[in-house]
């Protein structure tokens, strides 16, 4: 199994925008092969929300195949730019883990 983790902060007021972006992103992923599981851990503190996004795939090869298709989708870059508009300090932590 292969797991991708993304961690970032957004303002609480931007949570509805984030949900709409995620809904559209998931629709794109469904076209090319969804992760096995997609989980969000949301921690609210004061005016910001810290989100840890966890997606699991059968293998790294499966992840790369899906990612390639998603990256070539014409809508994904528009969604990513909208996402960057709401991410605090444009900082996204990206980690990959291979589980055996």
C-alpha cells in the first residue's frame, strides 16, 4: 500500500471554498481511478483550520498512474490555483509513505 499525506492550513472562513474545491477534485480523481481511501483530519484552532489529507493507493505505481492522468486534466490546474488562494502562506507539506 502507498499513502500520500498533505498538511496545510486555511482560514475557517475559507472552509466552504475548500469543500467546493475538494468536491471538484474528487470528481476528477473518480474519472481516472480513485484512491482506495481518502480521509481528512481537521483541527480547528482560533481563526485557522489545519487539514491533514490522507489518500491510500494499492501501490506507488497505482498512485503514479492516477496522478499522471489527473495532472493532465485541464481543470485540475484551475482548481489548484483556487486552492493556493486559500492556503495559509502557500505552505503545503507533502509526504509519501510505503506500507509493507
